[in-house]
């Protein structure tokens, strides 16, 4: 299998990822959504790492966490709070729950 190797250093720990060129979060979401006939426009994805960029760009609503590297935050339209600031809950309230409360269909 063709493999990708990525090594990054963070403030508190090093990160190493070895993945197949055919495997990734975007590819997994693409397949899952195809199986359930959910268009990308109806998907919200939240991420905080460089390896999340393809998924965030693919989703109809991509949300970068506030603690994501600047490369990620600068590439994505919506940026939420950090992990410590309940950024995921903030994004869910803004993009998913608010639509439900207004009677709109929830995004996938």
C-alpha cells in the first residue's frame, strides 16, 4: 500500500501519523454519506488538526477549533472556541441546534 508519513511537534507532545493514501477522514465521510445518500452540503465537520483539512474543506460546513494550528484556522471559514472553551458545543449550537429550534431540518 502507498503510505503517507507525517511527523509534527506540538507544544506538549510529538505526533506521528502513518496512513494509506486511500484512507482518511474525508474518504470515510464521503463513503458513509454515499451509503446513506447524504449530500456533502448537509454535513458539518469539526476538526483541530492539519489532517482534518481535507474533511473540513469537503463538508458543507467545516468548523475549525480555536486551538487548531493557524494553517487550519486560516483555511476554514468558521472557527469556534478551543477545546477548553467548549468549541464543539458552540459549533453544534450555532449550526445544528439553532436550525432545529427554528423548525429547519438538522444538517447531517
